[in-house]
């Protein structure tokens, strides 16, 4: 069975800044061992300072 990896992608198009423009939050789904990926849009728009890419 293949393993699935999930990753949050924020502002993939690099249009957001801290105060005026918001960026879209996407989820990337990838099957381990392949180059195939699926991007799922969440429809959530955030400012740059509202998203942390750190893993806890």
C-alpha cells in the first residue's frame, strides 16, 4: 500500500503581503515514491502573518 503525504501550501503564487493582500491556503496530496501531486484549494484566504509553516 502506498503512503500519502499531506502538506499545506500558503500563497503558492506569491501574491500576499503582511497587511493588504491575502494568499490562498492549498493542500498538496502526494503519493510517496511518485512525482504525482494533487492540489486542493481550501478556499481560505489568509494574511502572511496569520500562517506559520512550522510543524509542531
